[in-house]
């Protein structure tokens, strides 16, 4: 008996010692965690790991930020995932911030009064968030309309920025679009924070003086740029002779030849680090002519910049890209004397352009609509310049040399695959690196030898062989003038990805820190096999119910036998 009491006393002392050591170890670990901050991400694609740029941005904040999350309430499963991912991202940002990042979930459906709820939706639309209507299936199998607001408003009590969370890329399923929305959360939130922090927006200039598109024809894109940049219209002669420093120069569909002096000004602007977005047609052709007659003549109209672009590494060819994957246009198919009847038919001169999915500019981008585009070739070799294709036609492409007749009759002809067999042709390209001046080794009195640069600083340019990509339609004149959305097609009522593509181009040209790389982040969508779910549903239901009970029974028996064995000792 005495021996048993001694054994029990020793065991209690040993248990107390073990408890003390465990508490000491936990205290030491807690102290280490307090002194050294770190996070471990075990996901394969590092979905919870912020980029270094994001960490530096968030850690440099000097005032509190507030995030109004309107994706709230009783949501479908996919939108709950998007809501959860948004909250998790804000928690990640909070971990690296020296100020408070406050967020609140706001459920607009809680407003019981329909009039007040609609007024709320109108106010959100004015602030930049558009409500989205969903068709939700109820338990009895019927469809019910539900309105949600998949967005966040970020503010610092002085300024606010709206963030659209839901992406809608044509050709992707609902699950893929939601997954893409989750992929871009870090990019969209940090973009909003940067806009709030940006006290001195960068300057963008539209070039004038060569018959470029006027301010109304680029009004929709200009409005999009003004949300984050300062925008001016400027002649080439003032490009280098102004106190303003322009980060990007946009050359939007010039129609007249460039003088040598204007070419020189643009060249030296580039040599000094300026970035250029070229939207240039080498062939004159217009859909406006086909609205009054059934045919028009397409002809080569050089702009005297061909040698300059050649020096930089590209050539825009005097041809028209025809593509079986073209925009549909209404064609009159009724017989003479019958009631007019319009049938959709592919217009081969308006290709719907493919975009690679592995570049920040074009990842998960809606198709871009072109009109009378020319093909682009790479020329020369420059190891200092990286070249990337951004937009291209489909595999079923044909090149038509000019001059040629462009007629609406072509929509009545059945396309033969052998006539569209030249493969993909480049329509938009990106060049990055150090460029040689187009005026190097030239003897011309207009060259200022004191300031002339023969090689550029590291810079970028994008060349697009179709100016119509940036052109919005304008209806009416004067006070009755109406500006259509860029990329909008009145017949199909679709809005193509022209505006998003061009905004990404300008953002990329302005980006010196690598922020656009966040658009290339990929989170793999791991889909469940629905046929296997149906086949093994009962089996896994039984496993999920019975396995915990079985484990509890086994653990209980083990505990019983261990206690019994200790007691017999």
C-alpha cells in the first residue's frame, strides 16, 4: 500500500514537471512569434502569399483605410467563395499594415422597402458599382431572380475608389469566371489602394497634327483613362518642349504623313525613356463607305513612319487581314419586293482577335474586335529587345493585298478552308528593351547633337495595326452628340474587350514596379468529378457518419484497456 502511494506521488510530480516544461515551451514559442513575424503558405500556387510589391505598399500606408464589401447576405455557393477570398485577402493585407484596415459587410437585401433598396442600387451605380442580376434555383425547382452587388468601395474618408470583383470573360464557364475573379483580388485591391495613395497621377498624351482620331472618337477610352491618369492632346513639336513629363504617348489612327521633324521628336521622346502606343493603319478602308454603297476600294496609304518602325523592329504590311472568325453583321437576305429581312453573316474584314493567356496584358481577356487590320512582321535582330505577340488572328486567316475591292457580296460566298490557310497573323505586338534611334548615323540639320541620344534608356512600345480598335462610334452632332461604349456592337449587343485591352496596355506601359504581373496570377480550378460524386455518394455518406463513431469506440476501448492495465500493476 505504501509502495502504491509512493508510485502515485512520483507520477504526480512527474506530470507536474511535464506540464511545467510544456508551458515553458509554449511561452517560448509565443515569445518567438511575437518577436519574429512570418506566415507559411502550404498551397501549391501560393494563393495566400502576397507579392513583395503589395507588402511594401501596405506597410507604407500612413492613414486608415475602409472597405465596404457589398458582396454579402444569402449568396450562391460560388459567390460565397468570392466573398470569403476577399475577406481572407483583406486579413492578409491587415497583417502587413501599420494602420487599420477596416472592413464591413453590407447586405443591400436587408433593406425591406423596395423603393429605398432601388435608391441604394442607384447610389451604388453612381459610386461605380453596378448591381448584377442572378437566376437562382429554389428548392421546388423554380427560378428566382436575385440582385447582388459584387464589389467593394475603398475609401480613406476623403476619396473613394470602386472595385469590381466579378469578372465576366466570354467563353468561360460561371465557375471559371468566379475562379478568375478570385485570382485578380490582390491586383484589384492594390490598384484601388495605389489610386488612393497616388497624389501625382501620371500624364498620358494623345498625339495631334496628322489627322488622328478627334477627341470625340476616343472619348470613351479617354474617360476610362481619366479615372487614374491626367490626359492631354499635344503636337509632336511640344512633346519635348514642355514642363510636363508624359509617360505614354498614344498615336491613334493618323491619316496624314509625318514630317521628318515630328518623327525626330517622337524618336527622341522614346530614346529618353518615353513609351508609345501606336495604333496605325497602313491601308485606307472604312465601313462608313459601305453604308452608302455595296463596295469600296482599299488602298495603301503610307504615313512616312515605316522606316522608323522598321528600325525599332516591326513592319506593318500593306494588306488586309481576313479571318473566318469574324464579327457577325446584318445582311439583307429578302428577295426584291419582299419585306426586308436581315440575317447575321460573318464579316471577314472584322476579325475577332485571340489573346495569349500567359501575359499580364491579355490574361483572361474578352475577344477584341478589329476592323480592316493589317498584318505585322518582326524585322531585324536586337538582343536588347524582348518581343511579344499580344493579339493575333485565328488559324483560318487570309491576307488580301491592296489595292482591292471590298464588297458586301463576300458574305454570300461560302468560305473555302484552302483560301484561309496562312495561319495566325500578328495584329498587336509588345517590344521592351533598349532601342536604336531611327536617326542614328544620319546627316540632317534638324538633329540637335547636344541632346541627341543614339540609344534609348530601357523603355517599351506597343504597335497595333488597326486604329479602329480605339475608336468609339459617335452619333449626332452638337448637343445631340452621343458617345457609344468602346467595343460595343449594336447588332449583337455585345461589348468586346477593346477597352480592357487598351487600358491594360497603358497600365503596362506605365508600370515600372511590376504591378501588372499580379494579373498573371493563376489559381488552379480543381473541379470535382460529378459522375463519381453521384456513383459513390451513398458510400461516402456512410463513411462520414460511421467513421467518427468507430474511431470514438476504438479510442474508448484503448483507454479502458490502458487504465485496466495500469490498475493491475
